[in-house]
C-alpha cells in the first residue's frame, strides 16, 4: 500500500495533484477561499476598437476552430491571436507565454502547465514577475475550468510574493475562445463575474484584457 501524506488539505500519494485536478469546490476548501459571485464586475471598462488584422484573422479562424472543436484548435486559432493583439495594442510592453510549466508549490498541488500567462514585463525568454493574468482554455464547459483557473491564480499570487512583487490583484479568465468569463483574486477572496462575454463583442474582451494589464482596474 502506497503511503500518503496530508499537506494543506491535499493527500499526496503515488500521483501528484496538479492544477487540472482542482474543481471550484476543492480549491475553495483546500485554500480556505471565499468565492464571491458578482454581476458586471467589468461593466465599466470601455471597449477598444478591434484591429483590422485581428478581425480578418478571426473571420477566417473561428469557423475552422469550431469545426475542429478541440481545445488546441481554439487556443491556436482564436485565443492566441486575441492575446497577441492585446500585446501589440500595449506596445509590446507585456509578455505572453503559452503552454509553459508553471510549477510553484507542488506540495500544495500548484504545479502543471498553464495555457496562457500574461506578465506585466516585456521579457520574453524568462517568465518574470509580476504575473497578472492567467488564461485557461476550455473546449466547451467554462464552469468546469473555474477551479483550475483559480488554482493557477493562487500560484501566480505566490510566485509574485516570492519575487518581492506586491501585486494586490490577480486576474484570470476561462474561455472557449468564443465565450470569456473573467475572475479576480484579492487576498483570499475570489470574485467571479457571472456575465460571459462573447466573441461578437470582441472590443469589450480586448478592453478588459488591456485594462487588467495596465492596472487601470484593481
């Protein structure tokens, strides 16, 4: 029989817990979080005009991604172009990492790969603090990805603290590419916007992402 050790409410045995193992209820209980459901957290954030190039890319890519209907196709064809457009809009002063290992605290299950990480730093070769936004891609079920996203946000908070960066708010979004749900973590409180933003309102999605990254909303 393989022995297990209880660490911070997680039981670590033959297999390690990772981000993808967390449901919303599990991450809430494990890390003693308060989950706050709110409506229109980002309602006051203005839209920005969608760049012509992104409009053309999405027009071509969305039907292909939806036809394939895999997380990989949605990530590559829809989500990545949107995040790249945000980086360009911010004059390339942020960094974007895709599919990288983000192991911060394996003992607490805060390990594994993140679909996308946005950092308020222009450094591209090394992930530097402050990490401000976690983007988790899902094929269809957004709510099923909330626990994983929150776990990754907690890891980002811990990562920043270790680097001496006092970032009061960590943001996250779970998206299918066509639907986007945004979250924010302040201390031990996770605020989840009950409103989903759709790709036909791409200007609003771009506006929220760019504001998050320029600290205009905290």
